[in-house]
């Protein structure tokens, strides 16, 4: 019965998005190496997040539910000072993250088994806090809360009203640098699609690994692709979404800014983001460094409140522009601080991870909680969220499974509360590019070039704009790149008018970014999409 249901959904989806002419990009058929996959999976060694959870932060009130032994303690933000906890305590105004400690003398977590098998000093502190036989039984928990700011609401309403009245939308991000003019727009009354936008990035996960490693979320998205209207969201899967480089900076900087990394520009003759500090990482930007080239700046100018978050202790690829404690953050809200804690091992995200737990919570859980609070707190204005999850950044392909059920539940909660007014881009920057499978399997390098990408849009919006739906249907079978995703994000603000984009006519590389909200030609090549020959997945090219 389940198989029949899947076949019916595929037939309905095909009827809603009929096949079009043959594309100039046909993917090479490279089967996965099941033996190497099994070997890679066996190399992953994970522990459950089974420590007690006891901290909550609700309307700035901190509550710790601890056993009576020893004095519970907490710290605020990244300030190392520890405070004694006596009773529910009102935190200082604006507090969004608290680290708390309770002593559970009789608790022995599965993490305890790891000490000795992998004796990294950076793991030892975290393990000893949860292992009574090795330490004092102290357990970490983290509580986060999005605190809305009235001034942001006032700014958003003021700028949104101005945006709707303006004959031509402008923003700091759209303003051209002296040597990089931008293409114009002939908009007469810019309104755009008038939706909230959520970008959920699952770092280092290919489309194929997503389907196998996160089956719950994959099945949910495939179900939402059907024409039966059972979900207020309609999902579109882009199987020919290709990388434009090997690593995160080469792919995420085009997504966020429309410009390239310094290395990409050096290698291919592109337009580098002029805010990047030359000499990174040896040279870091000062705290006063300012950059207004991001898609976040466009959305702020259009009356949006913005959020960036990642379960890692930095600005992601934007650390090439900002120090951690910048005076000019690119978004209105951000959350990275929980993953800077000494008890969360920052080097566990790569190569041989030990656990992805903040105490008893999966490392992704506080970020998802913060996202949903942000959406609820700013439900009466427009919002842009951009969050990055690092679970996929390891070569055994097992850690992404720990994210699967929680991500599906997260999407269901967002759908229940916000689907009619929200567009979601669920994507990755690239597939895994190191490890046993990448190095040894023929399919490894190809999977690296074809990352995950789904777009979710409200069915009510698609019903009102049939040309938009037709373009998305057609472009599912077109070659697209991170440059096109950036163009799409800007196009959302001004649709059906032409978005402002970096003018690549002045560059030596013949890139032509295209929005997914308009039909992309079937004859499009890797060069036109900004995909260099060494990562082009098309068999003809």
C-alpha cells in the first residue's frame, strides 16, 4: 500500500510538472559503491545525547531543575563568571543564552565509554563532567531564547511601507561598488512575493546521501511534491543543482552575496566579494569592519527582520569578513554562542566526531528552538532566516541521521504555524569532499558536485501566480548553481520585475546568473551557470 501511494504521488507530481525538452545537462549515471559506504559507516563512532536536561529560559526567567546535591550554577552568554542558582531567576534584559550546571552523582551517560578510546584533551572536560567515576558528576545544559526587539519591529514596518511605495527598490547591498556596476530594473511598483523566507542549509550533504541518510525528511518532502494539495507547501526538487567549487567559501559566498571567494576569482576570473579581508585566516578583520553586500541587506531594506545561526562557533564563511565579536553583525539576530562552550568540542565536527551533544540535547536542538521562537516573535512583520547545520560534515554519513527526525518535526511545526506566508529553501553547499568514500568510490566526487536542494512554496501563492509555478516545475530539470539561488532570493523581493544582480559583463568569466522564478533555457551550460569544468556534473560537458 505504501509503495502504491508513492507511485500515485509520483504520477500526480508528473502531471502537475510535465516533462519538457531534453536538457543540455544530462547527469552521468554513476552507481554508489555499497561496500565502501558500509566501510565508511562503520568508521563512525557516535554516542547518544542521554545526559539529563534541566535548564529552561522562558520570558527571561531561568529555571534549573537539579537534584539537591551540590549547588547548581549558571553563566550568561559567553561570560565565564559562574552564578549560584537558588530559585527561578530573572535574567538581564536581552539575555538569549545561558549555560547551566547541575550535579547528577548517579548518572552515567553513553559518552563516558568514549574516554580512553579517543583521548583528545578537548573531549576530556566534556566527558568528565558527565562521568561520576571520572569526575564530579557535573552535567552541562544550555537554554536559549529569542528575545524580540521593539525597535526592529518599528524599523521593519517603516521600511516595508517605503518599499511598497517605492517605484524602484534600492538597498545598500544593491549599491554597486565603484568598479562593479549592477544591472538595473524597470520596476514601477515593487512588491515581490511578500513572503517570509527560511534558508535551511545542511552543510556537506549530497542529494543522494540525503535520500539515504535522512529518509524521514526525504519522504516528507517527496510527499509534499504531489498535486493532491494535502500540504499547504508544494515542494520542488532540483536534481541538477551543482556546486561551483570544492568547499564552503566557494559555494556559500555566491549564495549569500552573488560574489565569489578570493580563490574562485583568482582561479576563474570572477568578481570577488570586496569585503573579504586579504590574508585570511592569518589576517582577521577588525571589529569595526563593515560589509553591505549580503542578501541580508537587501531584505532589511525591504522591511525584513533577519537572523543568522549555525551550530558552530563562528560566522561560517562570513568569518572571512567579520571577527566573532564584530560591531557590525550582518543580521539583526544571530546565534552561535552555545557551540563556543568549552564543553562542546569544536573540533568534533570534522573527520572523527565523538558526539554532537550539548549536555543531553542534540547540538541542533537549541538552534531549531531559537528559529521557531524567532518566527513566532516576529510573525507580524516579514523575516529572513538563514541557518546552517553541520551534522553532515563528517565522512561516515551517520551523523546526518541524528538530525533526520528532528528536522522533519521542525518542518512540520513551521508548516503548521507559517506555511501560508513562508518560502523555504532546504539545501546544501556541496557533498562531502574528504574521507574513505570520496577518495575511493567513483560516485564520491560526483556526489560532491550535486548537493541537496529543495524549495517549498505556499500552494496558495502558486495558485495565484501560475507562471511562477510553471517556471519552478521546468527548472527542476535545469542546471542551476549557487549564483542562481542568490538571484532567486533577490527576485523574491521584486517579482515579477527583474532583480538587481552583480554585473558579470565586466568580468572575464562569462557567468549568467538566473532566477529560478523564471524559465531557465534547456541549452544552458556549466560555464553559463558558473560551474567550472573540474566540478561540472554534466556528461556532455
